[in-house]
């Protein structure tokens, strides 16, 4: 039983990854970090946000962010704007919520849930 529990805990994904498409990497990276930092202050909890390396293709920059799932779930419990965001799952709601926050800040970036590799 202990072996099963250890294996189960090792295979659970505890982070969700989102891909961001932008034409202004430096600005949008800073906006994402500022938005998440504001939520961290409100929740009194760290998200352990990780920002991946950017890739450039035909004038677009693609980068990923990775965030703890328990942090996303806590956001859903405490923020009405998050609960009311479009989507059924907390991943879809986070994607929609972050897209809305970026648009409010004047960004043209687009956030999508990254496909598993």
C-alpha cells in the first residue's frame, strides 16, 4: 500500500502550464508577473509561478507559465471574478480570467492551456 501511495503521489500533476502568445514579450511577461503577484498578496500564499524561455516565430513570441494547481483552486474559492470566468474547469477559468486581466491592462497577449507533452 505504501508503494502505491508513493507512486500515486509521484504521478499527480501539481502544476498547470499555460502558453502565452504575444508580440511584446517584455511587457506581457511583466504584466503576468504583476497580476499573479497581486493575487499572491491577496491570498497570502505563493503561486510558485515559473516563466519559461521565450521562442520567436514570424514576429510572435511564445512562452509558458507554470503555476501550482492548489493556488488556482484557492483563487477559485476566494475570487468571484475567477468563479464567474468562462469555462467549466479551473484550468479553463484561469485561462479566461488571465486573458481578461491582460486585456484590461491593454495587452494583446493570448493565454491557452498548454497541451501535455
